[in-house]
């Protein structure tokens, strides 16, 4: 049985048992069941920093010689980061409009009242750590992300002499992936233990917001596709959206059913080359890179889910905190796309960045598979749009460059 199905079963059983024991059993649930959920949360907290740090360094190193990335690499990475930032913002806006946490207000401890957010410019300045070791110790995720990216680029620029350093972080990343896999195996029990006391104390009303979260994520994905991608195709790619979506449909269907960008990659490459006129050179660079760092669908999920968790715990987020969500979701997308359970790990990363209760993941972990279908489809669609854009850009450059006669 797939892990996502096991997590869903854990959620359903937690809901059923929680409804069965009712308010009378809340004391028992909090004393004997809830600690299991706390252990699960602690396991996730334990692995977040080494996972993000190592995987981002490896991701930056995998780009190859940064001095040779040239115009294609620069345009590709810029496109991915900009569209991901748009996606997180759309997710936040949709959650603000739909207010999926309405009617469900869960109590929280004082430690989760939300971090006091600094001014926007201070947020931007503080991305660069004055002490990387302190950033790691304090789990300051934005500073960890920035330091890891600089370190990865530095390793790449040094070249062969830095191979042992790269190999160390590559091995560390593989170890953290394996640990994440182990943690995800106990996720069904953790979700069961986290959701049961919540349902017991609040009753059936806890289920309604879950449907609203699904609606928010799907609507956000549709809006991003209809506005961001359609505009990019017309303005940057010089391609009819109708032609594009007809050509990429087979890959979208594979992505929707498998929830795996990696499994869909061969089909995406085939569709972009044969149906959309993208050269093999462009597609072989842009699409694998996109499968690693481009996660627009997941970014929408992060934005909507973070606002949902804030709403159900009655925490008002400031503009600065929302900016932190955008920055964290965008930068984290560079290094965590290929990690098993990436959506859940990224969500805990975003929640931790603004001081939101990590227990909130129990409310949406069980519906993660449904959400994953939409976000994976959007992820691979964004990769293909970028490939069309880069191909159009290269075609225009070739036409504008005069040929040199021998």
C-alpha cells in the first residue's frame, strides 16, 4: 500500500476514533495519544536543518560550472524563481479570500503566538547570516538557505579541489533522505495521534475546513495556470496557449495520476520536443533542472496551507511574515523537490520560519495525495512553459545574430 494511502487511513481512523470518544475522552487522548504525535513532530524538527542544508548545497553543485551556465541557465533559473514567488503569493491570496480555517479555532500554546516579524527591509537584510553556525543552531531557515546556496556555488567554482567537500554533502544529503523515508513510514501513526485529540475536542466541524483547503489549492493552481502560464506563453514563448496545452496534455495526465515529476519527466521531454518544437538541447537542460528546483504547484500549497494553519490557530500574520512565507517557499523549492515527502517537509519548513504550530500539518497530511495531484501537474506544466520560453528566446537570438561568412 502506498504511503499516502496509509497516511489517509491514519487520518480517517483518527477522525473516527475522535468522534467516537468525543469530549469525554479528550483527557485520555491528550495524556496517552497526543504524545505519539509530539514524537512525530520532534522527528520532523530533528531532520529539517540537515536535510535542507545538505540538499540545497547538492542542488547548487549539480548545476555544473556556474561560469558556463550562461544566458540559458540564468534565464531558466530566474524564470523558475519568479514564477514560484508568484505561486506562493497566489496561494496566500486565495487562502485570505476563501478563509478555509473559518469556524475552526484551535487553542495553542503561548510559544506559538507567532514570531514578532521585523520590517520588510530587515527581513531582506537578515537573509544573509553574520554567523552561519548560529543560523544552523537557531534553525533560521532563510539564513540557512542563503548560506547553503553560496556554499554550493563556491564548491562549484573551486572545481576538482572541492570534490571531497561536495562528496561529503552529497553523502549527507542521501543520509537525510533515508532518514526522511524512515520518518514518513511512521507518519500514519503520527497523523492519527495528532488529529484524534483535535477531533475529539471539536467534533465534525473540523472536517469542513479540509474541503476548503482542497478547493483553495485547486483554484490557486487553475489561476496560476490561466494567468501566469498563459501570459508567459503569449509574451515570452510566442505560442498559442491552445497549442501548448494540447501538446503537453499527455504529460499532465501522467503527472496527475502518478504525483511524480521525476516519473513524468521522460513524457514531458517527449511532448515538448515532438509537440511544442523545443530542441533536445534546451529540453534536456531546462526540464531536468525544473524537476529539481521548479515547484509552482507545491508553492501554492505552501502559501495556502500556511495561512490555513494560522487561521485555525487564530494567529494573525503580518505583511512581513507573509513575505517570509513567500521567500522561504521560493528559496526552499531549489533543493527539496526530489525528497520523499517533500510537500510535508517544505510545509514544516515554512511553518517554522514564521513560528506557526507544526501540529497544523496533521490537519492536511491526510489529504496530501489529493493536493499532490494538482500541484505535480502544475509543476511539470511550468517546466514545459519555461522550455518553450527558452526555445523562443534562443530562436530570436539566432535570427538577430548575423552569420559570419567564411
